[in-house]
C-alpha cells in the first residue's frame, strides 16, 4: 500500500515539473521574439534619435544622407 502512494506522489511531482518546464520554455522562447517582425529600420531609428534630441541637425542630415546613399539601388 505504501508503494502505491509513493508512486502517486512521484507522478504528481513529475506533472508539476513538466508544467514548470513548459511555462519556462514559453517565456524563454516566445516572449523575447514577440516583436521580431516589427523591427525599426535604420532610418526610423535615426529619425527617433533626432526627435528625442540625442543627435544634432547636422549629424542627422549627414547620417541620413549616408543611409539613403547606401540603400539607393541606382548607385
């Protein structure tokens, strides 16, 4: 009789371990990649930094020219 109760406790504990592993795996693999499809382009990042006052107008225009020159397929 004692052996059956111990087996039941072991299976119950394994189910808890299973669900903890499933939840941790979901958090580790799903949540960090949630925004992968919505990444900012370099030009959007540059515009945001200029709007926030992190870079000057001259620096913004210089970097924007570099980015548009590098992405222009006509060159």
